[in-house]
C-alpha cells in the first residue's frame, strides 16, 4: 500500500538545492506521480522550472518509508514564485493540486500535506492577511479531498532572507513565520516546522541541498507528533495490477 504525500507551495518546497552537494537517496520504495501513475523516484522530484533541484520531500519520504516500512509516493505540485493569492481555492494551482491528488488517491492513501510558502507574501500589505488566507486554503483542501484526518505541515521561512538583495520585503519574514505559527495554533492537525539554523544557497533566498535534507527530517518529526495513529490505509490496486489479474483469469 502506497502512502502518498502532497507537496505544495513555492520554490523552497519545489526545491532549489544543488544536486552535487548531497548524496543521492537510493530507496526503491520511493515513488513520484507522473502522468497519473507511480514511477520510481527520480531527480528532480518537482520539475517546476528547468533549474529545479534537491527537494525536502525526498528526505521526508525516505525516513517515512524506513520508519514505517511502507512505499511512499510524492505528489509534486509546488510552483516557484507563487503567492497565497495564486493558491486560493478555484485557482489554477489549487485545482491542479486537487486533480493530481485525486489521481493519486486511486492507488494510494494521502497521509500528509507538506507546505512551504511565504517569501512572495512578505510585503506589508500582504503578511497581515497571511493567516486568514492560508487557513482558507487548508480548509478547502481538506473539504475537497476529504483530508480531515491528514496532517498539514507548514514550514517556516529561513533566517537568511534579510541577506537577499532581490527584495527588501524579505526582511519581514518573521511576520510571515508568526502568521504560520498562529495558523497552527488555531487549526487542528497542523504543525509548524522550524527552519532555524538552516543555511541557504549563495542567493540567500533558497535553502541549500544539505539544509533541505535536514528540513525534510524536521517535517517528518513534526508529522509523527500529530499523525492520526488510527488512520486506516485502505489497500488499493494499481491499474497495472488490475490488468494483470484480469489476464490471469483468462
């Protein structure tokens, strides 16, 4: 039975870590959704841009698989540079993530949602609305995909952001982190994952590959704290297995 994980947000969830900075994860039990089917995980996991890199979902899935002795599938739906407004229900990103999740749910059970976003919402006219907007997104994902018993793990923004020269508003990252923490405080089955001490690429905008490996483990540790230990994972057959079984009956 595949336990699947939906990954959503912007570039630091999609992953911009440099591949040559870390050892590859070799785990035959890890899968990624491609064209509605589970394929053996390969790099990059979330190819939202030509320069996509190491993703935190890789180490999350690896430790999850080993700790629980299960196959783990990643549903890649993160998109770099996107704002909360672009993730609102009925928007393209929201609908795409739902369609992908609905396909994945035919052959797996979604066990967690990993979210990392906020750099695009650091301006003074946006961060005061962050908690309200994010809460709405979470609630609508739960309703649309029946994820009421599934943890939503919300990652904090990196402490290195004030050093980024691309956008002065990034100095307000603490305000976004506070909004994420408040979201967790006011919503069940959600967890905050701290990015404290994690290092960046030279751009001071994206987490380094080594940091993303550590971040994924932190996401998993938070997941374990809040997962529903009574969640039932219904056995589901893949389309390929259904065809094989049908042929065997001929």
